[in-house]
């Protein structure tokens, strides 16, 4: 297998982008990545979670490839709920590593905000087990609330510790010009926001967002040496779990994420203690705590105290979500996993808007639904 490098990146602003269509967003991010890489892709992988429901449009691979003048290429849509971007990145990496293509464009895109919030919520219930959770009226918010209750009961995690994750996300996003929310949030505001599903409140959840992100992948050997350091995908891991939470062996962590991380660490030849910056899937504030534990950054049950103490802040031991994460940068579902990769590449290049000093090894962590799918990638700065 060949070593794979990220040769180009692109990203739109995230938010309520009323003046841009799904095609516009795809083209903006994709052309940025192609232009930066200065090579033409031989295949296109489009990560998209809900185009058929959000936009009434399927067959996105061919449609979007044609929109940027590349209709003759192999092009396919990849869907794995809000882990679509991470899964597409893994498939693109595998294609280049295995020699199926020399250059692959991976673009994640979602256009969510043209629809009423009730319908947006309905679409996301399709990421759950519809025969069980959907039938019972449990949406993603309610399921993450169950996870939060279990973590609090098992480890003594407090509501204030969970809310601290939101405060941190907004503090990080203030420096990110592409973020949906650049405003600081006080702990009291999170604790007193309108209720969603106990113990989660309005400011605990990531917003609905429009946006796109793209990476162009190619072989490391022979990659054009430019003014920016090359970034290699050193490890990739993916795992799954039963979707319905009542069939899980635990609700205080996501076993799929643990297995995906273990595979990525092993392939990269590193451990969790080697990671210097991470972008993780904080769909809800409790998800940040779960991710820190699943990835081995803190011991099981200790993430609440760790976040409150600043361990995952910019000055902490493991700076996490310097972009603002899903919570504050925004969460266009299909774009999440690719945007995480874009941020880590910026961090390792030294060009991020909220830079971690001297970062050489980074991680991205993308979760589908409530832990039914998980993808972890390790990125390395190459000399």
C-alpha cells in the first residue's frame, strides 16, 4: 500500500447560507482543493447524509461531478449519517493507498437550512433504528440525553461539567472566520437555556448548517513540494455497532469509536498520548466528553472534570476542536468528517486560524448517529 498525502483542501463558510445551493457549496470547496493541489482528480467521493430528504436530490455523485465539469470521472455518493464525511475520507484514502487511483477528490456537503426545523429533526431520526427508536419517538437529542444521564449516574458527571464543553467550543470558534457562531457563551447561559431533553438544553446541541469541505488526496511519493509542509494520513480506522441503544452493552461510551481509534493508532504506530491536536464529533456537549474517553485522552469517567479544568482547551494537554467543532463551527452533516480533516491539515501546516503551536500529529473522529458508525484518522506532518 502507498502512503497517502493531503495535497489540497477547501472549505466554505458554515451557517445559514440562503444564497447558495447544494451545487454551489460543493463547487466552492471542491475547486479550492483542486486549485491548491494543482492536479486533476481521477475519482470523486461525495459525502452526503440527507440529500434525498433535505433537497429532493439523489444520484449526487454524477450530478455534482458534472457541475464542476468532471462528468466523465468515477463519482459516487457515500452515506453513513453524520459520519458520511469520515467514511468518504477513508474510502478515498483506501483508493489511493491501494492504487485504484492516483488522485481522489473527497468532498462533504449538506444543505439543511432551507427546511423547517421540525422536518430537519425528522431527517435526523432516520439515522436511528426506525423500527424501535423512531417508532417510540426518540430523536437524536433524546438519545444523547439518555447517554448523558448514564454518564452522570455512572461517574458523577455534573450538568456544569457537560455545559463547560459548550463554553469551550464557542471560545475556540471566535477565531474561526468560517464558523457559524463566533460568539462567546457563558456557563450560566448554557445552564439556563431552553430545555431540549433533560439534561440537555438548547445550547448543548450543534446547529443545522449549510456548508461543504473538500480534500484532494494523492500518493506521498512524488507529491509536489511547496511552501507548505506535506500532511500524510498515517492511520485510518472504522468500526460499527448496533444502532438501537437498548441493544448496546454500554451507554457511557461508544465501542465503535474505541475500536476505530485502536485500529488507527496501530496503523500509525502511535498512541493517544502522542496526539497533539484533535477534531472530535461533538454533536452534543456530552459527546465531547464521550469522545475524549473513547479516544483514550482521559480515563473513563474523568472527562467531565477534565473539560471543566481546561484539559481540552487551547492551553490544555490535548487541544480539542480548535475550529469550534460541530457545536460552534457548525454541522453540515455530510461535510463534518471532511471539515475535521481540513482543520487538522491546517493545524499541521501551521496555517490554522486558532493555531496549536508546533503540532505534528493530529486526529479526526467522526461519529454516525449515536455511535452506530465511527471513523478515526491520524494525520502526520512530513519533513
